[in-house]
């Protein structure tokens, strides 16, 4: 399968814990995006990378959130000191330049 | 910021043509219009993108009037598997503005 993959698919954690998600984009895609989606809402943009450079961050990305894309390949999204309001589906997408985005299956986070 | 407005939900029957309209009164000159489809528990999937007039691909058509203040996604002969949420996005390609999803339109196709 050469699509976008995300790991883990599901994560349950207790409030206050740190969590890290991984995204592996389609191999030749140089752009990588992170979104958050809550029930009944559309995906909310968090941040995106062109190669290893983080080009834009949403206001939603508080100081508890950090994303990296070392070497311009896979990316990680870390949430520190999780809160119940962080419970959501975290989606990753990749694209070639500014072309259509290809989304992964998402990581569903539940904060207890 | 080009805000988009779509109907919350629509129902249709198998075999019918479905048209979903998106309003974007504040669209800017460099903005493109993009539609995505999303099934439950999956990431969105790109359907079609256009700037003006009409664009057609193997799954849908996109109609954009001259003033570009609205656009219509047309799905020919829908089937039960087309039941999904459809999102309209407006913005400059590659910008965060173009990456803003609204609440979408829940299309339900009935047998």
C-alpha cells in the first residue's frame, strides 16, 4: 500500500499525559499537513511542512502541540499535558507541491 | 477570509443526479474552489478542483458561474456508496486559507 499511513490508529490516554503520533506520507510528496477533526465538524488545519520546513501553523496549535518532520520524510505530532478537549481525530495528509491532498486514515485520540 | 456556506444535509435516491451548491461571496481573485468527500472514520478524499466555468472528471462536474460567488458540485447517477459528507474549500492553492474545511454537506442516498 503506497498511501498515507498513520500510527497508532487509536490512542487512549489520561489527562496530563503526553502523546505522539506518526505520519508516513506518500514517498514522493514534499508537502505534509496535520489536521484535527471533532465529531460533526470538518477537519481543522493545524500545520504544514514543505520538505522539512514547517511553513505555517494554525492558532489552534497551542504551545502544548509540536510537530516535526526531520529529513522531510515522516512527521510526528506531539501533544503535551493532554486535556479532554484534545480528544479528536488527528488527520495527516500529503501532496506533491500544491496538488490535491491525500489523507491518511487518522489517529483517534481519547483523553480520559 | 473566503467563508463558505453549504447546506447541512441533502437526501437523494439512487440513480439521480445530485447538485450541491456552495456559496463563497468573498472569493478572491487568486482563489480556487476544491471539493472533498469524506466517509465515516476515513480521511477526506479529493473530488475535483476548478477556477472558473466548468470542470469535469470521471466522478463529478464542477460548475462555477462568471462571478465565482458560488459553485455547484454535480454527481451524476448517485449510488448508495456516494453517501458521505462533501466539503467545499476556497482559497489560494497551497495556502492555509485553502486548507479551511467548513462543516460540509451530509449527502444521504436512499434506495
